[in-house]
C-alpha cells in the first residue's frame, strides 16, 4: 500500500468486522457460501408448520402464499454470557437478544475485545416493531390494560425488554461502551442509515470505533401472506429483482452488524479491512412523489450523486451496485431510473454489475441495508461477485442495454486491477429516507505467509465460559486452519491474544506449522479442560541441578528472546575471565548427536556455570512475561539461582561462586552416583558406611554417592534384591564426604561477599524447610551446600503446602517435574510446567517454552503471551454461545 493511496482514502471509514444471522445462514461464512452457490433461503411451509392466525378459508385462497425467509433459534439466548436473569431474558425482545450476540461476534471478527479497546466505541442501530411483545408478552386485553396503565411508572421489566429505544443503549450497557449510543429508525433503510450515522460519528471524532447495523424478527415467523396484484408482496414467494417476472418482494428475518474505524487508524492498527466506505449520501424524498409510501427516482438519484460527490469519484469507476432491489413492480423501475440519472455522466455501457441480496434472503426490513452492505464488502474482500439468482430477462420497464448496468447470473471473478475496485450500496425506506454508500476495496492486500523457522512458535489461545464452549472454540479454530485460504499462524496468534476476552475454561496450543496447530487444537478439544481459578495461583519456581544440562540448551531462546540473550551474555562476560572462553562454545557450538556423547559441557567445570546462566536467564525471561515467583526451590546448584533471583547474592557474586564451586569439585577424586528406586528407610538398611545418601528426590527415589568401587559393590547388592537402580552420568561423588575439601574452598570464596535476606521465599533443599534469614546470610550454609544431602522431596512438600500452586521447572528437561509427580503431597499443584525440553526433544525448544507460557495463562496467570505487537488481525471463529430457551409461550 502506498502513501498516495492512503492519502486518497483520507476521511474514509474501514469495515473491519462483520457478523449476522440470516435466513439459511447462521453466520457470515455460511452467508457467503450461500451467496456464491446462488441459493435461496426462502422457506415454504407445510400446513402443519404454519403459525399464523389465518383461518382455513384464507389459507385455501389461491393468493395465500405460505412462504417466508426465517432464522432458526430465535427462542434461544446465552443469557448468562450477558448477565441476564431468566425472567429478564424471556421478556427481552428477541431482536435485541440476537443483535447483542451479533455485536459481540462482530467485535471478535474485527479482532477486538471491548474491555481492552481504548477510545470511544459508538453504537448505531435499529430494529423492526417488537411483535414478540404484542404476541407473547401481552397475550390478552387485561395484560395490555395493565401495561398501558403502568406505562412509564411501572411494569419496568416488561418496559425495558420491549422498547425499540434500547437496541443501541442495551449494547452499550452490556458491553460497557462509552461512545454515542443512538437508536436509528427509517423503515427499510434503518440499518444503512445507522451505518451512515456511524461514519459521521467517526469522521467527527465522536467515536474511535463504531458498531452499526439492524435487526428484524417479526412474529410469527412461520406465517404466510396474501398477495395482491400490483402490491408489494410476491405472488409465489420468490423475489426476482429487476426480472420481467417479478411480482413483489418477500419479507423475512435477519440481523447484520458491521464494525467501523477511520481507515488510517485501521491500517495503522493492522486491522483486516473488508472494504472502505468512501462516501455517504442521505436525504429524503420530501413531498415530490405520488404518496408517502411511494419511492422517488429523483430523491434516490440525489442520494447516490451525493455519495459519489463526497467520495470524490466518478460514476464510471463504480464496478458494482448492490441495489435496494425489492422486485416490486413499482419500485424496481423507479430505482433503475434513479441509478441511470445518478450515472448520467458515464459514457460506457454495461460496465457496472447490478444485484440485490433480497433474491437470496428476502427483504429484511430494518436489517435490509446492512445485509446488502455485508454482501458487497465480502465481494470486494473475496474478489468475487455472487450470481444474481431468480433473474432470466430484464423487466420491460428497465432499459438495461442502454444503461451502464449489467446483471451477473453466474459467480463472477472480480479481481484487483490497476485501479481500485468500487461499489455502491443502496437502501431506500418507506417514508422516503434514502441512503447510498460508495465502497472501495481495502488498501491492504493479503501478504503471503512467511515460513516459520525453528526460532519461532505461535501460541494459539481460545477460551469459553464452560468446558464444552472452550472445546467447541478449539475445534472451530482447527477447521479454520484447514480452510482453502487459512490465516497465517502469526496473524491468528496475534488476533487471539490481543482481541479476545479470556474466559475461565482455556486451551492454549503452541505450534510452528498449521498441521501442528490443527493436531494440537483437535487433541486439546478431546481432553478435559479445567476451570481457571478465580484468583491467580502462586508460582513455584523449581531450578534443577547438575545433570540436567546438555549442549545447545537455550540456543533457540538465545536467538529469539532479547531478554534471555541479554542475561546469558552478561553471565558469559563475567565467566570467561574465570574459566575461559570455552564456556560460550560449550553452550552454543555444534551439538553432539547423542545424549551420552562426550562434550565439554558434561564436565563439572563448565556444567555448573552453564546451567546457572541458562536457568537464571530463563527465570528473568519468565518474570519479564509476568510470571513472578511466589516461592522458589532449587536442587543443589539450582538453589544458588534461587538465591540470586531472591536477592540473597548479586548475579556477579553468584557467578564467581559457582565458577569456584565447579573448579573445586573438579579437583576432587573421581566418584560415582547411583539412583535407587526404593524408600529411604529400605536403602539406609542396606547402605554400607562407604556409600552415602546424596539426595532424597521423591518418596521412593533416592540418590547415593561414593567411590567407583564402593558404588559397584552396592549395585551388586541391590541387583541381588531386585531393587531398581541406575548409574548416573557424573564424574564425582557429589553431596558426600568426598566434597569436604570443596566446603573449605567455598568458605574462602564467600569471604568478602555480601549476603542478604531473601526478598522472595525460598525453601531450602538442605533442611526441607523455608530458608531463614540467618541461613541465607550465613557463608557456612552456602559452603556446606556441596557436602550435605539434597532433601528435594521434603522441600517440595513444604513449598506446595497450602493454596494450590503452579510448579514451573525453570531449566532444561523434566527432572524436577518427574520428582514432583512422584510426591505424596496432600495438595497437588494445578500444573507442573516444563520450560525447556530434554536433549532428545531439543529441536522443539521454542515450542516447549511457548507451551509453558500457554499453560500459565490456562492456570490464570496474567502473562504476556508473546504475539508480535505489530501483527495483522484476521477473521477467526468467535466465542461459541451456549444457548438456552428463554421464551414466553402463547396461551393455548
């Protein structure tokens, strides 16, 4: 898009969201498919289906037509979603209920949550007469008398649910919208007039975003009508705009909503622009016509000419007109004369397509104009013109061949060209209020998706007010990715994260490809979805110790996450003078093929500082995303990371201490360690004096340490008793008497180091209890750390006691998660979340981290999900409503 193009569109208003319920189409995608296929949604009723009050003789009349386009489920509503009680929901006009749901869906289609959207959001809307009130609420004369006697000072529930005055203001109240909320009423042009008023509000900066549309649901829906020759209603229930066989229109039910923004704002905000409204013309016929209900060619032409003038475009640049097109014998020829008059400066013939959605869905009264607008916006967006159904040959009173117009009877490509495509949309109301809009194609074209690299994963988040709703949303999104024209993962993630409200039942899927997204969403929908707690849970950061490290850990995050890279680089700057430049290459150089292959990072000298740097950087990254630890534990080396995060020791001091720790440990005689799967008391009864308990990790998972010879002997003893055990990949007997010389070295290293009380609670893996201020500030405590038993099982039990927490393993692999899952604590954590993969799964590093963020969000943690701040919003399936019946049945 060029700056020149944007300047040309200055003052224009972008259509950025659409929603609706139409005959034969419960949503916009269904409407577009119906229009493309050239289907009619007019229903023909069998006698047993009719719900009108005509007698048998009337229904037997040859002029009685048992047909009507209707929408299903008007007795259904998601009252809880919008905070209605059952009584108020049942009393509220179904038109207003349907419109409210459509507004929510339109905002979601635009990629906005009204709670998170800055600026004033206006609402402009209108509806048809509330026949539900007349037919279902006031069911007899006494009910009418009570209501009229109490009018304005009583019967408030009935009053609030009944009045047309509240269509717009009810939306503003329920969605907490602070811009203008204006009810609009001009008969058949109501909804297009609402759009015109919304455009004006945006242009005057009274609104920063505007919602506009209309709704018409009149009861009984399943009713017929009497055709009168030359009248308004069709003789056979078929609507044939501009056709020689047209005998009238057919009224139906429907609702439509558009979301609008100033075009420059929409472009800047990355909105999906269906089309741009460039000009608006609104007027009234006045008295210059046959009668009050009659149309006026002159009045209509003036409205069209005004819209063209405001848009600053010539008629010969208009490629399509969505006509009012009622198919009435009087109306169509008059409308055509008005169009010809407005286009009189165009010299070309048959260049502009002409159509009317009324052939497909009927005349939707107060929603008719917005229905035509939505059809036209979709045609511009999809670059296709739907066929005009029910057209065979032109009305004899319309000179089509001698005009600028032509009619498409097949699905017709409408591609972008060197000049922008433009269209007109008309709606003319009984009483003479004429509205015409000039539309232009979006200035923003679709950009081909860039292939996702291993450095990026996209976090897709959906939610619902119930488990079923969340699962439905996940499946709908998976189907959207399977479409012929699916959205990019990047744009979808941005839209979902920035433009959807988070409800209590949540699903989050991290994916690098669409296939992975489809599989992940489908899998999540087939599992249980837990309710997010009302209060954010406390977070338990768990830092693993030596043995969790592997070559290349954190490499992808180092490339893709600036904060992670910043802390790693800062750590390496401190470490390189202490242990040499090989620490950097050990972290990020070529990785071995196997987990057991020799590599410098497996040496104690490099393993400990490398693991410390990665875990600390990972913690800082999590904290920058909003995951603040409420409590921390660390396994051996990992406790030094907790001390740094909690402010017990400075980052630089901790690095120097860890470097000295690694050097001192490496200098000790080699030794071995053995993991044994048995209770501590059973192991202690078998333990020789030469082998020590190094760590108690879980109720039946203990690590012992000693010399190679003594460990080998102990292995034989365990094997003879069928006790499961496994030799660990270590070079020394850590946390045993072999580490006594290390204690002395660490005491010297700690001299002159300032230690502080922890600012964040730490559970000691030495005592299994909360670290006291005295312990935290004691050099002896930290020096003895390498010698004493690691009591992780006790520490974990202490950490998770009390309120449910989310445990996060802040480091590579799932070692501590495995220990935690084997714990016998009374209160299980809400989730145990890994943040980096194990060595075998290292190519999925960014997916695992993104999934961790998603799991935190699912648990109710207010985290930054990580979508780009300059993404593009795209149209995605919305939050599913959970309908129940709220309806006052007529008395038998």
